[in-house]
């Protein structure tokens, strides 16, 4: 453990290089428990975490909105390190049971259009790291790695990152994979998602964009409005309110913005406006909530 702690601390003091990131990614994918989704063209929507903002679970909610809009999702997630409630934390609290059984994951995908891959079940190599990460309580090297090592290896990904520097590293790595469609998201005020609190940098295979909330067709919001609660129970309450269409507008809009960009990335929407309409329809019709309830029922 002392060696692992020292290793993690080194990366708090200096930046990781693209070669190091690629090397660790390849090693973890080689060591992980592989997942075969049977040819489904799935998408992962996730953030690195580690932005220190303790927002509500935007990307996890976006994943259910996408599933309800017809896009199959293979979501890779974990417990939060620098926030109260990571995707695994909030889903587990609400009763979702994690599985590494390939047939069960395929059933989730068939019936709910979303399967959830709880990272520790697939990455035994990281078992000794988790307690140390929690103890250090800061973003570490492994925040950077999480979104790169989804064991289902989905072709499509929307990933939020906590710094512009990391956005560039991710872009470089993803460009090397010819069949991959991706969108890397970093809000310039620090969020690892489209927060609508200011301009957001987007990097894809097609190039870079800098968009304001107005460019996305949505009102700007404040950091306070995105707060994820002080407890897991509060985080779960916010989660349910969004799915039930009872959430404050700031919550709804942040989820819709991320889902809309993901739909554009997946080729299901020609532009952001079309993506927003599809995402809103998924929430308003109850299909996003139904995807969550079907996943829950499959335990």
C-alpha cells in the first residue's frame, strides 16, 4: 500500500504523459474481466470525476435519458472519490445490484437498453487501490483512467474531464482508434460535464468547439443550482426527481444538454436542437424513468 500511495502521489505533483496513460489503459484492459455485448453498438456516458464540484449525478441521469431515447448504453461507473455520490453509490442506494455476469448484462441491455458495469467487479487489479484512493480523498491517476477502461469497449463515448490538459490527452488517445466516435467535454470553469454555468469546450474527431449555454439553446445556470446534496440519500432524491419530471429547471437542463450532445455524437441527432428534443421526449414520456425501473427489476 505504501508503494501504491507513493505512486498515486507522484501523479498529484506532475502531469501524466500520453504514453503513460496509454500504457496503463492497455494494461488494465488486458487484465480486466472482458464483456461481450453481442454486437450491440453501445455508448458510454461518464465523467472522470475529481472536479471537486459535488454536482448531482448528471452523466448517470443522461445515460437513462439516452436509453429511453433508443441509444443502447454500457455505463462504466464507480463510487465517488472526491464527491459524496458517484454513479455506483447512488444506483446501489436505490437498489441496483451490480453484476459481472455477461448473460445478465446482456439481459439488462435487451430489456432496459442500459447495462451498468461497476468498475471494481471487472478490474481485480485495482482492488488494492480503492481504499487508498478514498483515504487520499483527492482526484488521482485512476480518475483519469476510469473512462478509458470500460470492459465492454463501446464504440461510442461522451466523456467529461476535469481539465483542458486531460481533454487533449484523451483526444489524442481516442483519435488513434479509427472506428471510435467520441465527444470529450470540459466546462471551462472546471466541471467534468456540460454544466451550463459558462462556456464548454468540446473535442471530437471532427474538431473542437467552444459553446456557451445560449449556443446550446439553454439558459445559463449557477454552480449552487447543480449541488448534489450532502448525503447519498439527497443525491438519490435529486435523481428520482429528475426522472419523474419534478426537478428544478437547472437539473433538467444540465441532463438534457449532456444527453443531446451524446445523441449528436452517436449520429442519432443531426444537431444539438434535435438532440434536445429527443432527450426531452425521453424524459417527458417517462421512457427514461422506465429504463431505470426495468434495470432495477432485473436484479
